[in-house]
């Protein structure tokens, strides 16, 4: 039994390399940046890291590997060959990777990929649940596990979950091409905090999530299924001190001496990439070829050192890319080489970190020009390795790092002429300018390192959880409802305030189709039969509508948020001293926005105007609503009016009109021993705030409220009211 809380890191791969030698499995820790940064978490106490070990392990040897991994605080998820082929190589790398990198034509939307992606995410969930306590903190990493946060949340509703995506998130128009887009968004929204490298990715995700889910957006917080989900940018760093220290390493020093001897008076341009079509390798070679062609004075004076790390070269697209690189390098070298000089030094292999450190610290220019990249840590590793503060970084604006390292020469990788000019600028850059730029970038890389990235994310996750708790209105569960029923039974005088739309009936895109049904009439009839009850319908609806629906019943009614009032067996009366002279001026403005916004319409009431956008295209309605608020803001204040944004509406009314004031008027000179108020809109917050703290105030549909309790929907409201009259 797990008792103490812990942190669980989850990623597709474990931070370890497993090899089999003479029938025995050997484990060696990974040297990756993520493994380094998260080592400060998963190696401590009873914290663990869950992931795939990287190789297929026979069933009869899985217990052996599990035991070996436990010594490193690692927990394996064993995957079959088919699962790797369809979940990882298939859905993750042939759908998500190309779409998220804006290379949609490379995507293969295969149904079988989706089935495996879902089942493997479920497999990860099962392993997590075997190790999870509801006080634990879970941190899920990257695009291979987009469904996992929701899968965990479904089983453990209160657990703390963070999610971080290490690759870009595309614009909505690109993301919507994925057939399973809603399920992917729902999966990610299981997290409490969702992190990306850049604010652009944050914006793209929020745009997609607000369109593809029922979540309501407020700045960078999504209110979804009675939870607040924060989405924020956390630019990932590197272990900068490690790269700085490496430059003093004896082995690195030997490599440096060797490089300087062989390079002589050449200006060297370094590029390091994993083999991938998103990295812009071919475009970079074309740029270098154009440079030698247009500026022959550099022939024999510069050299391109290009390291390409092997990756998935058994996949047709990647094999094709490698063949194209090989051919282009061959063509450039054949065309421009001399007896003593080779323009492109091409290495298709991995190198030790010592070798990379040496080449980072000797290369005059580092060329990092991906077509699209989440962060790109090569640029930061180069900067961290420049202990003499010299060297020039040429960086693609499509890499996340460009948002931080703006003292680099920032280029658009699609414009090879632009990149060529930047290389020439780098070659000719004075040492003083190099020092100024590099010092600035080294300060940033040193300050915002991998450890700060981990700390920032985990601190924010804890902050989000605290925020959720502070905003939480208690759900009116069975025990709460029993207490309400008990107090109702023993009370001698009861006042029951009931909002209508969204509270007693569901939300309907057609406002005229939300009339009361037989069940609602029966509930209200039962409530009004009890002589101890005073039932008050308090709604934003026009008084004529409420009269038509409820005029035959023994209840009180407050219409148009308090502008019109009616005690049973009396006539409707307007609130004294109200004026409607302002309406025409506001309506003229609203008409212009209605004409420009298909699906919107204006509802005119006696002393208010309502602009509805419930039928407007998602996103456009919100945009127009903000425009209206900005346009009429000053006018509203000058005229002593209220502007009330609501659920797909903006209402304009006299400032005296207020549901809270109306409720207080009803209670004037009365002191009932039982008060119940239910409402779903922010206009109902005025009632909740106006009533006594002892009153049972209940918000419907949201747990962010001044009310004491909340119910999920109008169905739960009706069940509560039925319990009172049983």
C-alpha cells in the first residue's frame, strides 16, 4: 500500500539505454537533457519514472528487467513489435509529428494507427494506476501520450497532473485535419497544467481547445468540466554549466587541438541535426551552395561541418531524405572542391558529448535553421560552449529558441537568400559585436537552464492546484442534499429563488424552444402547493414570456433581471424611475455588429437589450463580443447603465436593475428560516452575494462562484427539487 505522496514522471521512453550482452541485460543511464533535468525529481525518495525500456523484452524476462530498472527508480511499460510499429512509428510519427510540424502531406491517417495509439495510452494508464496514490503528482511528457492525462483523471479525479509537449503545437486550421482531434484535445485537458515551449504554441492550443471542447476560455485558463486548466509557456533549457565545464575537459582539449590544426585558416560553419524533414537540412545545403556560387571569394576560406544523427532511416520518407542529402553533398563537393579544400564535411553518425563540445567551442558559426522546431537545444548547447564569448549563432525564427536568443542572427529558413546573407554577416562580424551578442545569450542560457525549467513547471503546477482549491465551490452531493432537505422539512417559512434558463431547463440555441416541460410544471406545482413555500422565478426573460409560461401558477415572478416584478394574483409592475431612452443609441451600434456577424441577433426587452451570439461561428462571436464591449464601454458608464457579458450574450440594462437587489426587495421585512437560490449565470452571482451566508445558494454548471454549492446541470437541479417535495 502506497502511503506517502510522490512524483511520477511519464514519457514514451525511459531515461536509460538497455543492451543485451551474452544473454544478460545491461543498463546505462541516458545523457539526454530531459533525463538530466528530471533526475533531480525521479531519483529522489520514492519518486519514479514510467516509460518504455526501448527494446522488446520477452514475457519470461520482463520480471528480470523490471527488477533491474527498480534500482534506478524506473518502472517499465513493455510494448510489442506491433505496438511500436503502429502506436509509435505509426500514429505518433506518421500523423502527429508531420501535422504538428506543418508537413501535412506526409501524414498517413490510418485507422489502425489510432486504435493502437489509444490502446498503448491505456497500457501506460494501467501501469500508472498500479503505482498511483491520489495525493501523488503526475507529469506526462510529449505527443506520444496525449490521451494519458484524461485516462488517469477518469480513474483518479483528484490527482495532480501536469503535461508538457516538447514539439510545436499547430494552428487550429492545421490541427483540425486530424480525424481524432476532439479525442486528443480531451486527452490533454485531463491535465491541470499544460506546458509548451513558446507562447505561440500556447495560443494555438487554446484556440483549438476552445473550439473542440466545451471549455470556456479566460486569458490562458480553460474552464472545462468544472476544473480550471492553465496553459502556459515554459521555454526548456539545458544543463549549461555542464557544457561550460566540458570545454575544460582534457579529452575535449585534445579534440580542439586536432580540429584547429586541420582547419587552419578556415572559417567553420557547424550544423548538427537528427535526420528529419523538419530540420531544413536540404534547404541549408542549398543555401551553402548558393553562397559559394554567388560569392566565389569564399571558396577555400569557409567549410561546412554537417553532423546528421541517424534516425528512422528504414522509413521510406527518411531514407529518401538521406539519399537526397548524400546526393546534394556529393554534388556540392564535386562542383566546388579544390585540391586542398573540401566545402562540406558530412558525418552521418552520432558522436560523444566530448567530441560535440570540442566542435561547438571551435566552430566560428553555428547554423540552426529548422523549418519548424519546438525549442532546439543545439543552439543553446553552442552558446553554453562559447566560454570565450566569441562565435555567431544563426537561428531560424521557426525554432522556439529564437524567442529567447534574439541576439542571434534570426532568419526565415524558407528564404535561402536571407540565410545566405546572414552567414556572410556572421563571417564578417567584428569580434566586439560577437562578444556583445554572445555574452547576452550566455546569460540567458545560464539563467534559464534545465533545472529552472523543471522548478518553474513544478512550482506552477502546485500553484494551479492551489488556485483550483481556492475557487472550488462544494458540489452538492448526497450528504449536502440531505442537509438541505432536513432544513427544508423543519423550516416554518421558505423562500425559493429559481433562475430559469440553464437552471430549470437546458441551454437551447433557439431561445424560443426552451419552454417548460411537463416534469418542470409538476415539480413547481408540488412546491407551490405547500403553504410554507414562497417560490420566485427570477429570470432575464421578458415578462410577457414568463406570464405566458407561469401566469397560471401560484408563484411570484421577477423578469428582465428585476426590471419587472409580479407577486402572485397581482399585475406586473416595472421598477420605478427606469428609463429606456438610451436603448436606441445602443441598438444602433449593436445593429452594425449584427449585420457583420451571421447568426447573431438582438433581443429587445422593456428596459434592456440583449445581443445573442449563441448561433455564431465559434471564435467569431467572442471576437465581436469583445469589440462591442470596447466600443460601448465608455458610453455605458456615462449613461449609468450596466453591460453584463453572459453565456453567449451581452446584456445592456439600467444600473438599478439587479437580481440581487430584486431578491432583497422580496425579503424586505421578512426573515424566513429557509432560503434556497439556484442560478447558472454571472447575473445570479448578485443574488448569491446579496443573500445571508446561511442561505443555500447553488450555482449550476460551474464551481467558480460566490455560491456555497454547485450542481452540474439542470437535471441535478430537478432531482434536488424533487427530493424537497417528496
